[in-house]
């Protein structure tokens, strides 16, 4: 059975930091999310009225 590898550096995965090999690699990945370096597929813009309640007069 193949050993899982860290998506950040390719070293074997540590069960405590899964799916990464260490807290450092996990933190590097989290930093990329915070800096918006990763994107998810979908609309590139969010309409201004999303989440706004309807006017009820």
C-alpha cells in the first residue's frame, strides 16, 4: 500500500498533522488560503445583494 505524501513538500504524512507532514507545512498551506492564493471554481464576482434581507413595507 502506498504511503500518503504531504501536498506541500512530498514527505510522508504525520498522523498528527494529516494530510501534511508537519505543523509548518499545514501553516504554509493555511497562509496561502488567508492570502487568497487559492481559488474555488465559480462566479468571479458576488452580487451586492447577496445576503441582504428583502424590504418589507
